C-alpha cells in the first residue's frame, strides 16, 4: 500500500526555492514524516523529519499541515547539486516486525541553470 | 567516521548461481535494514534487524532470499539460485536504535546483475 503520494517530477530554477509536495492522507497520530533524497548512483541521504510542527535544518524546511495529511519540503535556494530524487516517507512501527520505511518512487527534481 | 559500507560494489552472476552480499553498518548501530531498488523504481523494503534478530522476514521476495546478522554488526544477504528478476541495487542502512525519531544511514549499495 502506498503510504505517500508525490509528483513524479519537478523542475526548479537555480537559486529559487524548490517546494516539493507530499500527500500522506492515511497517516496516523504517531507516525513521523521523513524526507530523503537520492543522487544518481548513491544511497539515499537523510534530509529532515517531523511529526506535527514545522521543522528547519541546514538543508531544508518541512511544513506539515495542521491535519497532517500533507507536507511540503522546501529547499530555500536550490543549486545544481540538489538535482536528485526526493522521497517522502511515513515510518510505520509494528509491534512484532519493527520499523519499516515505505519508499515510493519519489519526485525527480531537476534544478535548471 | 566510517559510514555504512557494502561489498561487493558490483556483482555479475549467471542465472542459477548463489550470491552473498555483505553490509558493514556504522559501529554501534543496533538496527540494520536491507532494501532493493530495481531500475527506475523506488526502494523496496526487504528485512530489518534489531541486534541479531529479524522479527519479521515477510518482506523477503521469496524463499531463495535469506539474511543473517552476527555479533550485532555485519549482515549478509544471500540469494540462492539467482533469477534475472533479482537484478537490482541492494542497499543496506543502519541506525543507532529502533526508537523514534531516528535517521537511517545508507551504504552505497551493491549492483547485482544476473545474466
């Protein structure tokens, strides 16, 4: 079952903010939203996570709607090195099976010079 | 410090052969995860270890797949009688613990090609 839905691809001009949306309408109260990105031929890299409140770190900001059914990852000043596939993930904790990340197909972000 | 390492980086094998993929997690990380990524696809969760135990193995695609972890550190993923559909990049990740929230650190992956 898809836990999150994201647009397949997006473009962003270099130096502009990149806003990547994600829907997670079935999220439950104790599930965090995580964002990772994968640059070609590398393993995924952690970006940010959040539960209810908006979050900001040195890489990005995460805006979570009040009903928690969607979120937006913001890269404030996109660079060419930000070209990657961005995954929005809801972590699900099962009592007997531990913690699983469901990675969808993500959003392929292309930063254009 | 050292990150998650995987070996080999590339493996080409003939259909029907067995292969073993290795993951060295970050020292001290108790949780370890295996994922598979087929060409142009997202990551598919395979199995999770907390210490040496894998509470649930239902994510493994078939009974040809098995995984073990020893000493709470190194893990191996074994694929028996490989098939062409097993061709993919196999990624390993580790995290400090299984609590919330936490961050998974990924290795560079092993690219498996079954001919």
